C-alpha cells in the first residue's frame, strides 16, 4: 500500500512540475516564408500543443503557440531587424492610437533584437496568460508583455497574406 501511494504522489508531483514549466508536446502544423514588400527576411514554422485543432482559437491567441524563425539573408544588421519588426507591428496593430500608446513597449522589445546571419534561428513561445518569450540559441532574450503588442505580433504572422496563412495552417486545413 505504501509503495503505491508513494508512486502516485511522485507521479503527481512530476506532472505538476511539467505543467508549471509549460512543457508541451508541440506539433508542427505548417510553415511558410514571411514577405515584407519585396523582401523575404525569414521562414516561419508554426507549432501548437498536441490536440489543438481550432484555427480561429490559434488566430485569436487563445492557445499556446510556438513560432520558429529561420533568417534567410546572409546578414541582417540590427537596424534592419528593428525596421522589419517595427513595420510588422505597425501594420498589425488594431489602430494607430494603440500603436502610439505602445511605443515604449515596442522600443524596449526592438532594443533586445540582435543582428542576424543566414540560418540563425529564433523561437517565439506564446502563452495566452503569459505573453510571448523570445529565445535565441536556447536563451531567453526577452519576455514580450502587453496584450496589444502580443496580438499585433501574432497577427503579423498569422494574417500576413492568404498564401502564408494557408501554408502555416496546412496540416489543420487538410484535417477539416
């Protein structure tokens, strides 16, 4: 009886530790190349936790999302990276006034972004109640706070263009 109780308690403790660390089984649901004007700065890979199937929930940021970026140009200077993300955010804010109110948060985020070279990988992990965290080389570089900023960042990828959107959701679209 004692061994069973100890095993059960150990299992529950390990499950709680895993949940507290937001450990998920990520499933790749699609990938595509992000386009900004005539520039293709990076490729995207969209992943969600196992079992998530609602495209609308993903688009609205109601579920956990992982986005892997693979940089394409030989080099991208810090100023160019900032310009890419600044434009990306400005284009996808709900309105210009909210964008202006978030200038400090955006500036703080942009300040954390480094220059890149070809095949650099960045990982954005988004949780609805926590916001997004940016990891470069498995190190957390920045925690993006602010609902408007996180929403604009997600929308810039998930609704950039009909082609990219369908490529990012290709696995779920096949299931429907």
